[in-house]
C-alpha cells in the first residue's frame, strides 16, 4: 500500500474550506472523475466512510482496503 500524499487540487482545497466554514451545511458531492481514483476522495470526509465507529478508522485504512480490492472494491463502494 502506498499512501503517499498527493498535491491537493484547488477544487479540493475549496471544498474543504467550504465544509470547514459551514459545518452545519448539507453537502452533495458531485464529481465526474473523483471516484475513479480512491485517493481523490479525501476531501469527501462527510460521507462518513472513515472515522471512529466505522470499519475504517481513518482515511489511510479506507484507501488501503479499497486499493487492495481493486476495481471490485470501487464498484462496491459506488453502490
């Protein structure tokens, strides 16, 4: 598993900033390409896929599991 940090995009940083400024806002994540690479889901923390009380304690454990399961893992996540 290679959890090297990637350079954040301007869009990703803007989404993080909005989420931090508006903690009670409802969020809808819409992306044409973000879900094609699991590492690009990092700013989507409000999905609740990784945190205490979920199968993935943190983003690194989420990425490790999804990448280990390949395309099948991504397909299951998309469902």
